[in-house]
C-alpha cells in the first residue's frame, strides 16, 4: 500500500479535484464511494486505485483527516475508488433519452430502472445532470456500469434514432396508453419543470402518459420507471 500523509501530495490533490465536475471532465476520471459501488466498478474494469485510510486494505492509504476530506456524504464511507470514464457502446432495442433532467438523483434512479428493464442504451442531453456526480452514481446503485451511457446533443440523437427506424415516444401529461407501442423504441423523459423541448416533440411518433388521481403529475424518475416497466425485457 502507498501511504499519503500530506495534502500537498500530487495524487491526493488530484483526488480532491475530482470532487468537482470540470476536473472530472478534464481528467476523464471520477470517484465512487462505498463497498457496493467499488465492487461494481472493479467488476466493470474501470478502477485505477482503491483508497482507504492507512489501516485499510486499499492500494492507496490516506491519513484519516485527508480521507475524511474526500467524503461527500454525512456518513463517511470506508473505501473510495479512483475510476476512469469508460462506456462500451451497445445496440439496444430499448433506448432512454433524458432531455435536460436536472436532478442527479433523478438521473441516477432512471439509469437504475433502465438497467432493470432492459433499456441498455441511455442518452443524456448536454444539459442533463452529470453522470459522474456522486449523487447520480449513488442513486443508480452502480447501474451506470451496466448500461451504455453517452452524452449527446438531444436533437441530433433523436434524429439519428428515428433514421434507424426507432419509434420516438415522448412522455407527456395527457399522453396515451403505453401499450400502444412495443420495442424497439426510444423513450424521451423531459426536464422536471419544462418537460420535453418542442423540437423533440415534433419528431415523436407518439406521446404516452400515466393516469393519476389527486396529483397532477409524477416525479420524472417515477414516471420514467413506470413507463420502462411497460416495455421491459421479458
């Protein structure tokens, strides 16, 4: 184990920087926290180092105060992994498109449901929350390692999928029943406040909604999960 005791250490300074999105983007690296997520990351082959305190069994050991300074939750985790950004492209009959979904916990929950129901290709618009935000990763429960996630300009992505023969299905209040459609298909979920951009709606083959009582609408992660369940892998 390599032991780090100084905050001036080059590797430690990099770990601290990775708590901020612009540095994750610049270095192509990110952090995951806790044994479950670290195990998932190791299994996916993206881990460069495992980080613990000096009495742990990681490849890097940090003096306790330095290790605590890397934590991003009230309850600290006892292991952190330094990972490289990598996602293997896959072709899926079920595609999920997130159009400017802002809350990282919603994004993570939607990716978790995408994995569960066979939406193995997920497209994030340019203004959707960061895939490598700690909250996104935690809400996904490691599902970011199970699906192909890419960030693309949404209109370009939808146009390309439509040209490939995918029906484009938009989630919208007042839309029709999900069982009108069957895979292959691409499902668009929109921004929490403003919904789906008009340019994307104009490319849609149809709109689907979820009927509710006593509430006007559902959280985007709940709605998306219910719709993906309708088209789940058998």
